[in-house]
């Protein structure tokens, strides 16, 4: 920012304090602008991705991110309202390389969650978000500032349980447990044991009778040793978010 431009007062919703310097958190503080940059640019230069902004208000009136601040304006930056509506496309997600566990848990719940297991780069992720109209989930603030992304959201925790609650609480996706492949995100369908017999280990053939198969990658699923742990994740999500997401 230039040192001779208009000075504004700017305050942030407490939910956004994570992103801003400590001295800017509790009270509106002066910010010197350059007179040409948009308010959206100013907010992001102070550390807050626009994906986390639910509204910008100047002297009490709502303004777009393209607003160019004038001298002495009082700016209020509000956080997104939960649940957050994402208009214009079916609710689908794209997760970056660091969120593999979250992707698998979303798929377990039947949520459409594409995931890149290799680092394809920020530009490619942003382009994929735009091409497939997916909400890009990331803990990379720089990635979320890219203008190409269709929509995005910061994942606030580094713990998978908290990450899942964060995304479900923010977007309230419809939950359809046990309908997606946790490996590739494809749809599952019930399959007859005889149809997949040759692909099963002997012990599995002997012990289990109910199977599902991914229509995309062919992976086979049954209620094996890990089912109880996965069922606990499903039950917890349905107990807390099932009614709102139905």
C-alpha cells in the first residue's frame, strides 16, 4: 500500500481473527490504502482470504469486494454465515493434497469429494475447481486467494475429526453414507457374491455375504474388521448433521 493514500478504519469479525495480526483483532484500526486498490485486495493484504468473508460493510452499508475505499471510511469485515449457501451448481468439493483423510471421510458419508493425491500445483487445482465447479477445500491461504477458483473454503483444523465437523457444519451437504468409493469417489452398487467371488480372498469369501462394488474403479467393499470404526464416524455425523443435511 502507498503511504500517501486514503486512511480507513477496518474491523474484523472475531471468527476471522485467526488470519489477522494481533494488533488488528479487537478494535478497528487505521489502514493506509493506495487509493486505487479494491477493498477485497486490502482485506486479503491483511491476511484474510475472501473465501472466508461473508460481507463487507462501509459505514454500515454493504459493498462488493470491488469497492475502492475512500478516506475516513469505516469498514466492517464479517465472516461467512453457517450453513453457507453455494449457489449455481450441485454442492461438490475438491480437496488439496494435504486433506486425504478428510476426503475419504466425506466420501464415506456419500459426499462428492474429488481429491488430488499428488501435488499438481496451485494453478491446476484452481483451474480444476473452476472447470468442475467444485468448492476448493484447503489450509493453504495463498491457494484460496487465487482468482481462478470457482469457490473455496479454509479448513480451520489440522485434526480430521474437527475438519469433518467444520465442513459439514459450514456447508450442510446431503449425507448418503456407504454410497461412494472412499478410494476414488465413484458410486457404489450392491453386487452378488458370486459376481465377485474370484476377486475375494478365501477368508473373505467364507466369512462375508454382503458386498458392494465401485462402478468406477471396481473396488469391492464389505463389512470387515474396520467397519465398527467407520460406522462410528457415520453415526456421529448423522447424529449431529443428518437432520440439517437431509
